[in-house]
C-alpha cells in the first residue's frame, strides 16, 4: 500500500529525533509505526513540519507547506485533526485519537465538518479509550492499536546494578504525580525512611521525603534511570489512554504498582507484572511489600524477563494492517 501520515506539530522533527528529549508520545508512535510499515513492504510518506523534504530509512519525509498536489494514497493517518485529511487524496482514512474528547469539544475544535466529510476510522489505544469516547465519534469504524516501546528499550541489556531502595515515576507530572507525592510522603516514606523516589518534575518541595528530581534528557538517560529502580510507581490518570511509561518499565523488567486509573489496569497483570491497588492503603502496602519481599520481587522480575521482547512495532504494524 501507499501510505501517508499527516501531522502538524508546532515544532520540527523527523525520525532522527526518535531518541531525543523533545518528542512526546504521539510523535514517537508516528515515527515507529511509519518505519515499521515501511520495513514490512509498504511505501510510506510522513507529511509534517520537518525542516526539509528527504528520505530517511526508506520513509519519505515531506514538509507540510510544500506542494502536495501529487499526493494520492491508499491509506492516510491523521494525527488528532480530521482537517489534515484535506491535504491529500486517499482511499481510506484513519484518525489517531489521543484524548477522550467530548462531542462538545470536538465541535468547538472545528472537527465535526471534516469528520463527516472524510468519514475516518478511529484508532483506539485501549479498552478504556474505546469505552470512554463518545460513540458518535467513531461512527465510521474503529481499529485497535496497542503500542510497543522503542527498540532501544528492547535492545537494552539488563543488569543487576539495582538500587534496592529506589522507586521511580517517569510519566508526565500532570498525570497524578501530586497524588503519588502525597501517598509517598504521608504513608510510604514514614514507614521506611531508607526508601527513595525519583520523579520527572521540578515543581515540588520534597524536603524530608527522600524524593529526587531526574533530568528530562534523552531516551538513553531515561533508560539509565530506569535500570537503577526496583519498583515503578504510577497511580494512573483519566487521560492515560495507553501509558508508554508503564510499558517501558515492563520491558526493563521493573514491577509496577498502580491505582489502575485510566488504562493502567490494562498495563499491569495484577500479581504477575505488578499490582493494581484498589486504594491508597493497598498502594502503600504493595509498594512496601515489593521492597521488603525479595522472593516476591524476584518472582515478578523473572516473569517480566520471560515475556520481554514479545511485542515490537513490527508486530503492531502487521496487526494494524490485518484489521483494515
């Protein structure tokens, strides 16, 4: 198939930026999926605000402001904006949805007319995503896309240089980091003051709580921080539709404790890859248990190591094509 991806971020990027610190989840997904579809034999073009039009690893990158009159595709993906389909001619259209956008907001964002005109299939990232988005906003069909992580996580060699007193949180700070800080400061740290928490944020005063701020740099730096951690803590949030952060922790074989908010209950196999707590008290107990009980921690880590690498972006691309 002749496939294109259309995106219109406010910043420049192409696939060479994959492991940089400037990309968000949506751009990372676009790069990985476009590269994988090209690898399995499709002709792939990305139309975005890249600095210049060029071919990188077999994928054609085209600046969104260049002439697109010769574009005619079998399949087009638009990133979060139905109006982007106006730029190309295509037989089938898929809309990437990265929110639980209400019908009112959909109309306010001037999406409705383009949606009815182009009739795109909507891509869902989890069961939670599907159940909580208005049925009116996937009238023309849907497909399931379950993300994989960057190859750099799959190819990272695990080591035993783990700090057995360190927990880590690597999601965005607006994804209930304040809730985690509250649970840690009030319940977890007072019960074991040897424990440390590493977080990706600069907005809190962490005095007397053993909470440390990690720098937001490249994927390489993220991996080095994750490899040191014994436990991955993430309450979850209603805006989490897939949560790549949790998937990255799983691929590096770190047991997870979550409250299951948003899609997090789907990211964790309760009792196998971590724990899904029903409340803050259980969250505290599960966290302390994973620090104190070496047999339990080793059992979960072994299970994670046995399932590691089972899911790649090539698998994701092949599964997506089968659904079309």
